[in-house]
């Protein structure tokens, strides 16, 4: 079984991106700028934001970090985002999810200018994606596509199944596979006979959000498995797939951690550069 190492792909893309940023900076007279807003004290979110700030520095993107109290009012947060929308030094804006329960994520994301939407989560940018004219692409699904491309896994003509239908991963993932000429099925909690569908699939992207949901018996021999899940099980990080069962059965699979995770951050950097450029 080939291990699809997201760290390797991420490093490859960041080396290219760093050179592109250096060249563009000499033309524009400033680096690209990414503003990251973290609301509240969620420990996992703090780790993710720290990783994003560090990655910005690595490739030459200037980061602006804003840590807001969980009790921040809607009005104050909207004012913060509107200020960043107007700031000429800021090319991309990211609001770290999840938000505290007193804030509606869809409403908050709608305040971000589509021209600065580094995560491709605003209604306008999602609409452009569905229309086939993307301004940017959602980071995690775009990262999955880059992994498949790097490891030369044929997508065109393949039967692909996405497990999950979230706005952030599942739906855009199905769309991107379809755009790459796969025949795509989307499975979810109401799907009947999901295992039968999976056993006919050449590529499976697991984005169900349920730890260790799928194992060897769910996949046909020599399938390619991409695990988007990120959970803690008995103190250890794990995905939606029981990775340790797959050796000798599937052709290739992403580990957790070290698979899709690093790619999500790299695609955020690439989106920021796209919005700058």
C-alpha cells in the first residue's frame, strides 16, 4: 500500500509558492497579507491558527492575527471584518471555525468580502465554484485533489465516492471530482446500503466526521482512500478510517495525521496568493 503523504506534497507546493511570492513581492512592493480571526478559547482552534501563522511566515506571507473574546458582540465582530475588507495590506481573511454558539457562522462568513475570502466560504465564491469559474477553491477539497495529482492517481473515468455532504468539504469535494471527470456518488447518514456503493468505488474520500467509521471491509481491493477526518480517540489523533486495517488490501491511502491536514493549510496559502495576485 502506498502511503499518500500530505507533508511531502505540501512541502513541494510551498517551495514553488515561496518563489512565486518572492517574485510577485518585488513587483508589488509588499508581500501578500492574510488576516486570521480567532474568536474564543477553543484549544484545537488555537493550535490550527498557530499552524497557519507559522506556515505564512515560511512562504513569505504577512499574517495579521486577531484574537477576540467569545463574548464579542455581533456588531463588534462585523466592524472588525469590515475594517479588514477595507485594509489594502490584507488580501485574504480567514475566520477560524467553529465559532462560539452566540454567533452564526453563515452570517459571519457573509461579512467577508468575496475578493478577500481565503477559504472560499462566502456565498458568492461558492456560487462561482459551482458555476465553473472559481475565484478560489475550498482548502480541504483542493488539497485532496493536489494529493491525487502529485501521486498520479487517475481520476478521469474513475468511480469516486465522497462520504459526507458538508458545505466545507463534502459538497465541494464531490464537485471537484466531477470536474476532474470522475463518476461521483455522495453518501451520507441517510444513504441506504452505503457499503455496497463503497465496494464499487475506485476512490473513496471519507469526510463523514465520525471517528474510525470505515475499515477494510468497506473498500474494494486496490481502491484509493483519502481520509479527511480528524478526531481524538483515547488521546490519539485518528480519522474516519481505520488506517491500520488497510495494508495489503487497498492500493493507497492517506494517514491521519500527516495526510490531508498539511494540505489544507497549504491551499489556504495558495488562495491568499491568488487573491493577492
